[in-house]
C-alpha cells in the first residue's frame, strides 16, 4: 500500500482559490490520470476516472476503483482519502509552490499524468467567482468586470508525491 498525494500548481493572474467546483472533497469531481502497473510497469493508454461517489465493494472494505492490468492481468485498487486537499492560492502560485488536492491509497498501481479537465472553480482577487471552469485545454482566460482586470490560469502542473 502506497499513498500518493496529488499536488497541483499553475500561474494564476489576478486569481486565487483554484479547486474543484464543490471543494477539494467534492464527491462529484472526477479525477483523470493514467495508472502504471507496479508488477510489469505498463502504463494505461487511456486516462482512468476515479471519483468519491463511485465505490466498489471488496470482501472487507470498499474502494473507489478496481482495475486489472491489460498486460499482466494483475488487479489493483485506488481508494480516495479525503481531508488532505486545499485550494491553490495566489500566494502559493506566485511562490511556485504546489497545493495538495487529493490523497490516493493505491495497491498494485501508481498514478501518473494527472489530466486537468472541467468542473473547477476559482475566485478573482477582487472576489468575483468563476464557476464551471474547464481546464482541459490547459488554460483559462476571462475578464473580471468587478475588478476591471483580466484574469488567467496558465502553465498547469501536477505531481504525485509519495506520503506516509
């Protein structure tokens, strides 16, 4: 069992509090990433989708994903652990630091290559809220009428850190 903490950062121009629409523990937010089999090293060709509202019953517990490696046939699981995520703030972004988003308890797989998609929210420094932000194209640009300034998200980056 290895825990991987998904960490994100981006360049936020006049923006703060980037996070999933319903917060970091949003049960409806879908996380997309590739999985690397710990036995054979094969990486899934397509992104795997994991969300809190989807569970699979196991003999003694539940998990959010059970998947078999298409190359070696080994079965692995991914369990999402809530309570560790925080929004990416303007301060963290400016200093080049990452914000924790979600913790994944992985057995048999290693998560790699997180894909930013839709379902994000962010707030301008002046307090204007932007909902249903789609980051699948790699950036977001709007104009904040209240603050009378352009706002932008660019240079999205993510890492999975091993944590205890």
